[in-house]
């Protein structure tokens, strides 16, 4: 069964804190995506990874293929980072499989 | 700027009505998807299409149908809306192939069936 597990489900942080969101999957993948969904619904792609690490501004995404695990880190968190973060994987076909999301609230 | 456009952001329909949700992408993507998103359940795939006139059922196709007559347009149809279809519906598209292609989403359509 293709399962994508995210943790934590909900996260509240003070502005400036370092944040980590985790994603685990059950079988080998071809690519893993981190997505961000702001209130109002629209989803944007933050990263697509097949190995190693990627950085964009204050966001860092890592993946460990052997352990079937990925993390999304946010450094110096800000209230505008408040959103739902979703992990999604592809196993080589056309379909994506999604975690249930991590709801992040950053308090000023 | 790549774009996936959903025709309606907010709809209120009556039980039994036929509902059309339209999605258009301007990126010449082969793959298009319809998902519904409910609290605690994440994104669930209703249908996807990998080419014009081609479609495949996702995890929850019951009560829905789709149409893809042109590459850029993918429509979701609720033949007879029911209250348990109240949800947020998201359209997405991507290129075929696994490694290099990301997925692009529309802004979502909030459907309430009363």
C-alpha cells in the first residue's frame, strides 16, 4: 500500500523559531514534493526532490532515500509562513500520493 | 507564468442538481487531475486524465464523472449532487514522466450542496 505519513499534524511556533516537518513513505519513490497551501485553498509547489537537499530562501528540504524519509525545515519562521504543508510522492507513474498535511501557525 | 484556472471559486447547489466544475491549464500538460480535500483526509483523487478523451478512476470516483475533450480542459461533473459532496475541489496538472515534473494546482472550488 502506498502510504505517506506526515508529522506533526499541527504545529504552533513563535516567530523566529526553527521548524521541522517530517514525511515518511512506505515504498521506493521517483520523486517527493513539498507543497504549501494558504488559507483560501491554492496550493503551490515548494520543492521537488529525488535525492539530497534543496534550499530556497528560508526553506530547506532534505530526503533520505534509504530511510524513506524527508524533512522540510523553516529557519527564522515568520507569521506569513502559517499555512498547511503537504508532502506528496510519485512512484514512477502519473499519480501523486499525498500526506494529510501539517498545519503550521507562527505566532508573532 | 504557469496557470491552472478553475472556473468557480464558490458554488452553492441544491441536492439533485447537476454540477459542472471546469478546469483549464495553459501549460500544454498531458496529465490533469481532480481531487477533493476534506479536513483530516487530505487530498483524495477522484479522476485523472493522461490524454485527451482518456480518463482513469482515482480513489473516490463514485458520484462523479469527467470529460476531457481538449488537452487544456478537464471538467468534473456531479451528475446528481448530494450533501456528502460538499467539499473543496482542486484541479491540478503536470507533464508526464516522473523525475522532472512538478504538479500545478488551481485555486480550488468550494462547493456546498444544500
